[in-house]
């Protein structure tokens, strides 16, 4: 099996990679995480999805590709420049709501009423802070996905210790079941019980 033989990349993917390099964005999501996100969203027809940390929009492109026509996604980032890039690439996507806000504030103030079938926490809020608030927004049977759980050169000093501490917290929770994967950038997939 050759995992690098990836079929059906999102139409925006190549241009998003180029834009990422042009902007000097050093935290792009790994392509393998993207393929997994596409598969997980495809498993939730008419799903409601949340991405915390839009970044340049690479993982967002995979999430959208996996969604059916009745699904919707909210993606949040606190960087206005990155939200503007995402708007340029996803302007035709009516299933998407892009929000420029602090992820923690948004989580605390969310009054949407709808819980989520998948939450991809690719930012500090929802992962290293506001974890209880985030998991409370997950539907039973919904996925909670986090990446960057292994040491990498582009992550800040001390990140590895933070990731290890988070793993211990997640292992103790009885409201989710988790799978830890030493694959790609280090991944945890949890499902709400």
C-alpha cells in the first residue's frame, strides 16, 4: 500500500499550498490528516462540523470535500489575514461559515444550539484550553480530532510537553473513547460516548 498515492485532492489544494509558501505560513496541515478528515466527514451525512484554527485553509479544503450537499461547517481563526485568504479560496462555498474570532471566546459564547458531528481542534482553544467546553459541543458518536501531537521542528518550544499532558487528560476521560496514532504529525481521534 502506498499512502502517498492520494486520489481526489481538493480543487483548491495546490493553490492553497502555493499561497501558504508565498505568505510564509509555517503551520500548514499535513496532507494525510486532510485525507482522514475527508473520510471522517463523509461518514456523517447531513453533518454539522467545526474547525478551530482555519489557518491557510488546507484542512478546511479536505473537510469540505468529504461533506455531502446537506452538511455545513463553521471554521474559526483569530488571524484576519488568514480568514481573508480562506474567503478568497472558498467564496463559492455556501455550506461554510468563516468566522474571525478568538476561538476561546467563540466557544464560550456559542449559542448556535446545534452540536457538532466532528470537531477538528487545530488551534490552542479546543485543544489545550476550553477542552471541556469543546467536548460538550460534540454529538454522541461525533469525532474529536487533534493533530500535531508529536515533536516537530515548526512547533514552539515546550509543545511536546503540552501534548503529552493533554494525552494524559484525554486518557482519563470517561465520556470519550480515543485512538492515538503515531502517524503523520501525531494524531488522536476520539468519539463521544
